[in-house]
C-alpha cells in the first residue's frame, strides 16, 4: 500500500545573491573666479545619494553619487571658502542566479573621503564607498505533515523554528521642509556643507502596511557675514508607510533608509531660512518565524514499512544580537575649539577568538577646529572600534554597524577627543539540511507477531533514545513510559520494562 503524507507550502524570500560594495571614485572641482586661490585643504565631507537599482539577467546595477564638499584656506589667508563637487558612481554586480524579477536590498555609505590640491585653481576629491547588496527571489518550500487519518505507523516529528525574510517592498517618498535659523544664530552668507543623516525611531507592521517613523538630522556648516565658520543642526521628523502584498500580525519588519535626493536652497535671500528638499528611499523587509515540522523517522509494528525520504534545505537566522559601544578616541593636535566633526564607518568584520565573536569596525573622523592662535585647521583621525559577544562557531555571521546620535569632538587633555556611539548588530545565519519522510510503502501482509515476547527487560544503551529503543523492540515510546511510570522528557536510568506489541 502506497502512503503519501499531506504537505504544506511555505512562501518565503530565497537569498540568491549577497555581496559587499567596494568602490573608489574621484572628481575634480574647479575654483570659481569669485573665489581666491587654494592654499590648503581644511575639511572634506560628503553625502551618498542612491538613485537607481536595476536588475537584468545575471547582473545588478546600482547608480547614484556622492554630493561632496571641500572647505579650504585661501593662499592669501583670507576667510575659508568652500567648493562643491558631485561624484557619480555606478556599481555592477554579476551572478547567474540574478533575474529581472530579483528584489534588491542595497546599502551604500562613505568609508573615507579626502581631497588634495592639484594646483591653486583645482582640487581633486577622492571617496571610498562601501556597503552591502542582497538579492531575493520569491520561493516556496514544501514540508510533509503527520497523517490525519490513523495508519499503522509510529512517526517521530521534530519542530524547528526558522526565521527568514518573507516579503520585500520599497517606496521613495518626498520630504520638503523649511528650516529657519533661530534667534541668536548668526545668518549665513555662504552655505559650505549640508549633511542629512536618516534616523529610524520606530517600525511596525499594521495589516498590509509597514509603518515607520524617524528623523532627518540636518547639519549645516556655513560662512557668516563676518566671514566666520558656524554650525547649526536640527531634526525634521517624518512618518511614512510602505504597502505590502500580504497582511501580517506577529512578524517583524526591518526598515533601511537611504537618501535619493538632497537639495538645500535659501528661500529668503537673507541667510536665515532654507528649504530642505529630500527624496528618501525606504527599503522594508518583512521577517517571519515559521515552525518547520520534519518527520524524522517512522516504523510499523505490524507491517513492513519502506520509507520514501526527501532532503530539505532551509536557511534562516538563528540569532540576532545588538550591542552599543561608546567611543572616545584622543587626537593629539593643539586645539582651542572644535568647529565640526564627521565620522565615516567602514565595513565591520567578524573573527572568532577564544570562544567569542569579535566585531571590528574601521572608522575615520574628519575634524575642523581652531588652534590656540585662532587659526582654522583640519585633521583626520583613524579609529578602530570593536566589541565582543557570544556566538556559534560553525555558523555564518553578518555584522552591521551604524552611528547612534551625532558624532562630535571636544577639546581634551593635550588635544581633542572624538566621541560617538556605535550600534553593532550581528545576525547568526545557518543553512541546514533535514531528512524528512514523504511517505512510503506499507506491506499488505501483516507480520507474524506470535513469536514475539510479551515484555522485554533491558537497560537503555549508550547513544540510544526512547524512540530507538521502542523501534528496536517493536514497542512505542508511550507504552514504555506508561509501563515504567516515566514522564515526557524525564531522564531514563536503570532497567526498563518494555511492552512488546502483538
């Protein structure tokens, strides 16, 4: 008799591609006629805008640019001036599993940015980009279920929780806000730098919507009417949603935000009011936990059973750990006051040391400051930030890092100190293979059980389980527990009375 078990189908997103980004770009900026000649570079900064993601058969193409700026000291030692530059980038990643329907999740950020003087009227800006790109394809996985109709089989099943992505959706939304310098803040003559960092404060699922809130953290560096450098920052809150194809209840949603456009315009002409015109790309990944039931073994007490097996491979997140590290890095330069600080994070890496995971993150701080003689200076500090946590050695680790709040520097000791808070997230991911019963053949003829003893008295051997003992002795785990007064999960010791099924 042919036995075919019932099955269930689970929809999920299969990861078909994952890669890091490592891209170098450079571009020249010409000093306009209204600006004096370049003496020395004081600070270089930039903001990434991601403008396009396109999938073709076998490749993913990302496009965007870095809105870069340079503050320099003129040769005539007059007030600092600024130059702007746009450095476009194009990243092409190839993999045979990528199709036109592949969903792409991409994060791109500045790892390091600097500039050098080519001549007194030309500056070369260089930027190093890093990030991660993941491609998903919709997939289904079929699992066998225990038969609902009684059959002459003893079946052992196990349930494994699997945490994995089930849907990806994205939406680009505009944000236009007027910001006004407060009373007491000097008006601006020339905007040197406008940087926007996106901060997510809340995300959740509500039916078929991914709802999230956050802030656009705007930081300005500008030249006042008195030709002095000044800074100002503010928060622009936003609340948005992304439509999903299905409705969800207990799943989690991960939202990653990226700038797609950034424009700052003086709307008053008086240096006190700016229009911040942004385009923000929200990438939402719904992550669900499924209970995977695997039929690990089966046998018949009265018939010959020939099983049909299937290998099932399932990949999922086993664990997620989040840690924060407070960073205080000294820099030995003579300093009276700090004007501005920008910290760029590189790619975190994970190593295994002494039974722990060690996450290491390179970072670079570009600092603009005044020395004791009130001269404006710039310096670069390279940092290495790390944290330790527990982990499983035989798994794959995916580290992520982000700045929490605003990075800054303050005078301290014989120089200054860069301060920031970094949040590390480490996902432990494993790809596991299970063997599960699909069904099998049950002989029509009943086995001759007349020669079987009624009971067997024996201890459980090394490496045996109650299940393997019952299977070897033509009994059931339930019958053995009942005959010996055992509870489910109790440690078995000594001799066991094993009822044999006739």
